[in-house]
C-alpha cells in the first residue's frame, strides 16, 4: 500500500498531466472561447424556439454568419460528441464547462 506521501505525489502528477492535456486541447481549438460561448448561447436560445432536427444546421448557419471555418469547427465539435445542434449544446458545453466558466469570469 502506498504511503500518504506517495499518494500525494501521484495526485500531483495526475494534476500536472491533466493541466498539460487541457492546455494542449485549448491550443488546438479552432474557435476561441469567446466565439464558443456565443455559439452555445445562440444554440440555447434557438433550440428553445425551434427544437433540434438532429443536424448541426443552426451551428453551421451561425458559424457561416460570423465567417468562421464551419467544416474545421464541426470536425472539432464532433470530437466532443457534438454531432447535432442539441449535442453541441449539451456535450460540448459539458466537456468545456470549467474552461468556459473561467473565461467568463475573466472577461
């Protein structure tokens, strides 16, 4: 059985690895936190009105309206199980919740 000190050391290493992986994931985002937050807000509002047709129709329209590369961003959203508008809102927001909250608090 590992000692308390060894458990603390392992916990610290895991935290460092998690922080490094998060930083790399942020560096690879094809959309800024500002625009991601706006997209999620837009989907939250629109899905309440129109509902989801199980396509990323609203996401594509939004990205095209603000001149962002929709195919690249859609591919990234799918990595976080955002295959349709409601999944983008639920799954992507859930995956990035902590980072989005930090961004919102800073700005």
